[in-house]
C-alpha cells in the first residue's frame, strides 16, 4: 500500500512537471495592444445648415467626391456685393486712366483708383472661395466612419460634419516592458494576432517612445525598472482586416501564439 502511494505521488509530480514544461514551451501571450486610427475630420469654415448629404457611414470615397453641402445664402449675397464693388472700382479706374491720358487727372488719383480696383478684385476672390467651400469634397480617400450632423441641422464653424478613415491611418498601439525594449526597432515587422484575424497579419513599427509610462518619481530600483513600459506604434500590412478599438496581441521573433 505504501509503495503504491509513493508510485502515484511520483507519477502525479511527473505529469505536473510535464504539463508545466509543455505550456511554457508552446504558449506565449506576447504584448497586449489595441487598434487605433487617425481620423480626418471634414468641417465647414463658417456656421450653416446642412442642406445635402451625399454619403453614408461605411461608404468608400475618393479624393474630390462630394460629401455634403451647407446653405450658402449669405456667401452668395457677399459675392454679389463684392461684384458690385468691383464694377464701381473698375469704372473709377477707367475714368482716372482717361483723365490721366488727357492730362486732366493726376498720377495720385490714378494710383488710388488702381489700389481700390485691386482691393475689390481680392474681395471677389475671397467671396468666391467662401461660396465654393459651402460644398465640401473629400480631401482624402478612405471610408466614412461617422456623420455628426444630418440634413436640416445647423453645424457651428469648425465643427466636423463627417469623419473619414484613410486605410494608411490605421495603427496598432502596444506597450513593451523596459527589459524587452531592445528586441524591437523602428522599421521591423511584428506579428499581429486576434480573434478571427488572418495568420499572416503583420505590422511595421514606426514609432518607439523615448519616455517610459507610469514612472514613479523616485530613483529606480531594479524591481521598479522592470515595471517600466514604453509605447510602440506600428502600421498593419492589412488595415482592412482590423477594426478600431479591437484588442490584439503582438508577437516578436521567437514568440508563438
């Protein structure tokens, strides 16, 4: 009976040791991170009411495609006034030029009329630009992520109506402990894994922080140094395979999922 118990104990310890060894050799959590993106926010220069939406969330747009339009009554009135001022300035300049040719006018009067004409022309150009910017086109190619104001709603100046996500603006952010920092360099590829992700998903490191996160305001001990982490950012090779906010694991050479 005693020999049997000893044999069972030895067998149990052997199985436990084998299981721990097997797990240690095949499993590695990697570095935990998540997916973020740098959105492009498209805003009007001046306050106005949205009168037309040409896109919906999820639509893919190319550079120059129409996105939305804001009412332009005030801008059109400003342009009409600028054109009228330009017409008067042109008449005044023509009159001053005629008088100057006959010797009845002075050079000062001609110079003043010319200056007024140039100012009026600049005002027309400004009014035309303000009017044109009431109809916003896509400044970059990407996917419409969110619409913040709908038709009929008034949007304040500089407030975004639409946000666009260009594929190249997707990024993976993760933190690496200080002892592991030497394993990673800018320009290197790392493996990205997540639930449902393709097996060949990688990302290229483009940023490694030079300042540690969560650093205590004291002289570091060896134990404290091991707790320091550094932010690293990488661009995925297949951005369409990821979603903003998605948790991911980052694996470097030698690590297995």
